[in-house]
C-alpha cells in the first residue's frame, strides 16, 4: 500500500513522503539519486535555490520519462535575488513550466518583510508558476504574523521535526491544524543520524524489534502518526525501500507513540550527562584506587627500608 496523498488547504494533493536533494546532497549532482528515488517509487522531489541541485534534479526528471503529472516537484526561494526572477530561474534549471509547491525557505529569506514577500508568492500562484505556495522554518509567531496579512494561506510549513523537538513544536502543529496548513518534517531521523544514544533509542528499538523492521522506519512511522509529511533522503536504494515500506508496517500503537513522545521530551543530553557523570566517577574511583595501591607499595617499600 503506497503512502497516501494529503489534501492541502488550496484543494491540491501532496504525496505524504518526499525525496530531498538538500542536506548531505547539497551542491552535488543528484541526478543518479533522484532517478533512483523515482524508480524506487518516490513521486515527490524536494529541492531549493540554496541546494544547487535544481539542474540535476531536472535532468533526472526528464530522463525518468515520467509524465509531468506523475511527479510532484517542490522548490524554495532561499533569499537569492528578487523573488519573481528567482522562481523563473528555478523553473529554467528544473526545465519545468510550473512547480507543484514553492516555499519561502526560511523567515530571513523574506528580506523585505513577510507581507511583501508573501504578496510575491501569491502572484506566483496566480500566474500559475507554482500550484501551491508555502513556507519553511517558520515558528508559531512568524506564521501568525504572515497569516494576518495573507490573502492566500500558506499550504505548508516545512520544519525540523523529530522526537527530541516534538514538545516545542506542539503548539505550532496545533495552530497549523486549525488553518489546515500541512506540516512537512525534515531531519526526522535525527535520533539515529545526529543524536544517537539518547532516551528515544530504546523505545524505537523495541517497536522495531516487535515488527521486525528498522529503527529508521519506526521514526518515520511516528512522523506519519502525527499527520505530518515526511521529507527524507538517501543515496542507498535499500534505505529508500525501507522509507517507502513504512506505509506497510503495522501502525504504532497509542502507547508506543506516547512512549516516543515521552522519551523525546527527556532529550538526549540527559542520558549523555548521566554517562559523563558515571565515567567521571569511574575515573575518580580508578585514581583513588591507584593512589591506594601506590600508598600500599610505598608503605611496603618504606617498611622494608626502615627494616633495613
Ligand atoms: N527546509 C529546510 O530548511 C531543510 C533543512 C534540512 C533538510 N531539508 C530537506 O529534508 C531532506 C532530508 O533531510 P535530512 O537528510 O536531514 O533527513 P533525514 O531523513 O533525517 O536523514 C536522511 C539521512 O539519513 C541517513 N540514513 C538513513 N537510514 C539510516 C540508517 N539506518 N542509519 C544511519 N543513517 C541513515 C541517510 O544516509 P544514506 O544515504 O546512508 O542512506 C540520509 O543521509 C533534505 O534533503 C532536504 O530536502 C530541508
């Protein structure tokens, strides 16, 4: 069973898992990886002005032979140059007549203020250069500010989202839900890739073992359970198959989701801190034992010399 589409607040559909061409792939020729992702079953490709991967993404799309309607392409305005010119340059690089989704990559990219930048985005949608428009890395306050003057609500907000930052993103998620703004999650594999050894590992491993699947699949199943679009990436076909296979694994139970939320709220550094304290304690103990042994030896040698 493939990943289902979500419906955006502008009525358009978005595939709920995307292959990203940023992060580790930034500045590289991604054509081979995008082709691999399309062949494996991804239909949603995420790129950005900043990633410098639009040209090679476009090449891969052309070489796939897929019809434009079968591929969902998202790109982002990252703050380089004027917005109307930037979207046309992105389209040129991708070799496309329209994007499915165009995002303000981060609040700082809207240099002339949110209101002015969003008006440019609304024009992009009206002109048909992008079917949907949205934002990325906007916090609650920034999203509220943007919506105050928007004629068209952003369709999505793409954010950093994983169990260790879930607690702080909860109100943003609630606000987005009220406005039918879809949340897209990037870097959701952080507990594996960047913060291994934290409290989330145990619960994720247990849920994975129970189903005979990979911990990465449990993390993505958790994102899915939160009603959030997954934006991930991989250079390896095996990992891509694992990501797509998340749609077929037994859904997480309410208890498992709550256990991951709770472990995420404890933050990885709490376990690192306890490991550091334990290590320090062992060092001190070793040092004291060492001193004791030295003392004993010196004492023995001292008594021997005094004996002499
Ligand atoms: N809007 C923004 O500001 C923003 C910021 C960052 C990212 N993004 C988007 O989100 C996409 C994904 O970001 P991300 O790379 O941080 O996502 P991620 O899904 O957290 O991590 C993907 C990485 O995990 C590795 N991986 C997969 N399975 C693994 C395993 N079992 N053990 C160890 N490593 C494993 C993959 O490496 P392998 O190649 O080895 O499989 C890949 O490099 C980007 O490409 C970009 O499109 C957006």
